[in-house]
C-alpha cells in the first residue's frame, strides 16, 4: 500500500471517529447542561480541525518529499512524519491549555491535559488551581491513585468525612484527629491523637508527644506528666526537663518545682540538671539565687572528677569579674600542678 492510499484511509477513519465522538458529546445532554455540551463540542471541533489540517499538511509534504527523493529509502521518512505530527499536535494542545488557563477556564484546560495530552497530574493540578477541589480529588484518586493529594483536596473542599477516610487509610492519625476536631467530634479526635502520642512515646519523642496533649487535646497537666516521665526515665532527659520548666509560668511555683526536682535528682543526672539551671537563671531575677546555689552545689560535687566544670561558674555570675579571675587562677594553678 502506498503512502497516499494509507493517508486517505487514515483520514476516512478519522472522520468516522469524529462522527462517533460528536454523537457521544450530544449524548451528554442527558446528564449535563446544554451550554456545557456546546462548549465541549466547540472545543472538540476546533481540535479535530487542527488535527486534520496537520495531517493533510504532512501528507502533502511527504508526497513532495517522496516525488523528489525516490530511491533513497522510505522508512526513515515515515518515522519522521509520525514524530513530527505528534510534536505539532502536542504543541497545539499545550497552547490551547495555556490560553484556557489565562482565561481562567480551568475546567477546559484540565480536559485538554487529561483527554488530549494524557497528563492526568497536570489536569488535576489545574483543577486544584481553579479551586475545583472535588473534581481534582476524583482525578487524583481514580486516575493517579494518589490518596494523599486527594485527601488534601477534599480537605480544601470542606469535605471532612471524605478526607478523614483517606487519611485513615494512609495512617495519618494526626490529620484524622485534626479533622475530627474541625467537625466537633472530640471523642474521635482524642482517640487518634492518643495514637500519635503513643507512637511518639514509643520512640522516646516525649516533647512532641507532650505538645499533642498541650496544643491539640488541651490537656496541659497530661503534657507535664509526660515530660516529667521523660526526665525521670532518662528519655530525652534534658529537653523534657527544660520544657517542663518552660510550661510553668508562675515564678514561685517554678522555684518550688526547681528545688523539689533537684532533691530527687540522682547524682548521675546532676550535670544535666546544671545545664537546665543555665536557662532558668536567665528567666527572672527571682530565680537567680536558687539556681545559682544549686549550680554551686553541683559544681563542688563534680570538680574533682570534672575540673573543666569550674567554667560553668561564669554562667551564674556573668558580671562578676572576681569570679572570672578566680576561675583563671584555679585553671592556671591546676595546669602548673600537672606540668602543663
């Protein structure tokens, strides 16, 4: 079969397909508005015309090439024509989609991406850009199997229950808890937040777990208990202690807790407690005497085995030049003792 006969048959088949497609578009009148169908029909006719024009143009070009270059082989030219047609069609579709977006016609732009360019992701993103979140969610879910993006779209569309079901499948328990809160289902919300807390606690992320209690479940007492547990069980001890103190806003209560916890602190955790005292010392002048005395006691207990601990004195006497000179003399004398 020569190329001309093949092109003629291709064009005939193309017209048959166009006719079938037009019938299909008119069939949409049963479940879409008249103007939506007319809009779709106009788009299709324009695109079909452009495709036909490209095919005819390439056919003529190929015939001219064939007449002038017989004897040089034909398979390479056929391959070139096919690719050239594809590239031109793609450029036409891309330009059409771009113009629709400029006109804020996101639905028709998405149709071009999905139906003509076979790019479901860009189609979904275009619908999302046009704030057609429900339609975008369907594309993400049905064509891309992307539950995370679909759930996010349902969330933007205020379709909380649909989003919740998808987030459950993805094990996004904190998001599930957030959405249950939005629809005032506190019991379900707390159930999923507790799952998040349990996971954090399992991996010793006690501060993160405490923030769920405090910020999302509005249970500050439970948050403090968890931080205290982390300090006692040495599970991210310093951060737990630091955050425990940070959550006490009344100075007298904070001073009392500092003294109380220090009395119960074992010797192997005193150096961690000293680090925490540096932060508490800076908070208020009312705390400086208590935190300084605790620091002195810890330093004196450990100076024989950790001589460098003497440097910590400056944190609790930042403006005392005498202390700084004493530290220097102590270090100089110790260095001489050991021949440094």
